[in-house]
C-alpha cells in the first residue's frame, strides 16, 4: 500500500516537473501521426498502377502515348499536329526537303545519366542515308524531298538497354511470341505503371473483373461496368480516329456513281450515331483542318433527288454489301436501316481485319497527326488506299503537300485536299469514336 502511494506521488511530481516537455512531446506525436496518415503512403510507399490495354502490339508498334512516357524522338508532335523540339533543339533543310540537319539539345541526358550523343540515336530508314558528323549533329539525306520528315523522326528513340530520356524508365518487358504481353515502367520514386495487353476488349474486361488490372484505357463499350459501384468511369472523344464508310470506288456500283455515294451520305442520320460528328479525314484539332467542307447533314429529300440521277438498271435492283467489324456492328445496323429507307437493300457482313473485296466497308481509320495522307488516298498506294481511290486532282495535291516547306502554302494545299475529297465522297466520314477509361476508386 505504501509502495503504491509512493508511486502515485512520484508520478505526480514527475508530471508537474516535466509537464512542458510532456505536452510538447504529445503535440509533436499528434502532428507526426497526422503527417504520416496524410502523406506517408505518398512519400514512403510506391504506387503501382496496373493498366489493361486492348490490342496486339509488337516492339515496333507500342502505342505512342505509352512510349512518350519513357522517351521521345528528335522532335515532338504537338496537339495540333505541328512539330516542336524533342532531342533536337533545331533543324533545317538545305535543299528543299531532301537533306535534313538536326542539332541536338546538349543539356539532355539518358536515364543512365550520360549525355545524349548522336551516336546513341538509331533510326533505320531504307530510303535515307544517315551521317553523324559530331556528337550533336545528325544529317539525313533522303532519296526524294519530303516536307513531313520532321514528323517522321518524332518516333521515340532509346539507347541500348531501352534507356530513354523521359520521366519513366522501361523496367521490364515480356513477350508472347512477337507480341508484347506486359510492359513495366518505373519512375525515380519507384512508382510503377504495369501495362498488360489483351487481344480483345472482352478479354481485357475479364481481366478487370478478375482483378488482374485496376484500370482500363480506350474501351469502346463501358458495359457492364456502368452499374458497378466504386468505379470511376470517364469518357473522351478520340480526334485521332474517325469512323467512316469507305466505298470501293473500283466496284462497278460505285466507280462512276458519285450520285449514289453522295445520296448514301445524305441518307444517314448521323446524329443517331455514338460519337462526335466528323466531317473530314483530317482531325479537327489539326492546324490544317478545313471546317468549310460539305457537311452532308441528314437530308432525305436531297438523297432521293440524287437517286434519280442513277441509271435505271442500277435503281431497279440496288443492293449494297456493307462489311464491318464486330465492334461497329450496331453502327452498321443503323446505317443499313437508313439506306433501306431510301430503297436500297443492304447485306451486312462482319469480318476481322480489312477485307480483300468489298463494296462498302465501315471501319475506324487512324488519322496521322501530320496532314500528309498520301498513303491513304493516292492512286499508286494499292496496299493502303482501301477505297482504291483514283483522282488526278487529289494525287497532285497530295504530291504537292509532301514537297511544300512553307507552312501557309502547305496549309492551303491540305484545305483544298479536304474540300475536293469530301465533295467526291470516296468515303462518308461519320464520327470520332468515344472511348472510356474505367478504374477502381
């Protein structure tokens, strides 16, 4: 009993004597607790983000939005498609676009800390001679003048060992055959972005359900996640893609029937389609976008009027075979319904990839950030000109656009290109697709 009384008195005297220190220590302890509670995870725990991506990609075709985190090219492409500085701080051509000289930014370093040296940079072009006269200069000599070349060298480059110059470093990469299965990026805080690649949207959604990934990017159909709790779903219009109906302009039905191509355009109720209206093969964010092209707004009376111009043998037995992919089947069915209202019988066919033979093909087209669309529409490009389009005026504009170095003159060329191409209607430009990002809270 005396011992307990003595202990209580001792503690009382101790607290009285050292109360200032005790109060200060308690306050510091509370502040430290609050600090670690609010910021401890950010400061001391690495953040791991597992992202599911749809598509099969090789080392050469990794999405640019992923590559740009780890490195960049001699140049960078701005949002409007113009070209800005990258590894190179300046460049010029001495002979109207055949020889291009790039001067490196001497202040940049690779992720191993070593300065960027021209000898580290490896671009391989079958039609270009590359000379590196010193550490900070690279000279490309092309077989033919090519005005968009600064855009070509915006492709991110890496030093041996997949070392780049960006904030994120390639930490690991695994392949399944020739396709990438998983790619891990790490930053200086040891945070990780783990990209997992799946062949189809159905498969990447299954991976999300099974907990293999925590975030999905570029999903076209957000179902069945719209009703899930504790998810954040955001949508975005992809202005670098356009959904369009491409006509086979060498098919007997469409070759000499511009009226039928235009009537088909006017007959589609584009406001019912699942995306922001598109009017041109050029992105509306581009510095050369022409907002004055013929819009082909829904006009059933105009469509009927144009149908009167068709030869009698075509009008009396009009059948269009419309081919598309499974992801665009809903859109294809709406188009078929609109065309059938015009008196056209439509046969729908679902395929994977680009068919070797078709009459009308509903597809998603990637829009190059540079306005050069030579490979898509020039008559000599049999492999990539999927409309098999042949038009001397368009050919000339595309050829001139590749040679013109003056920005304003080049812009005028592509304004004309859009105007004449849309008027001739080798394709109906419908909408820019909406994509969704889905992630757990």
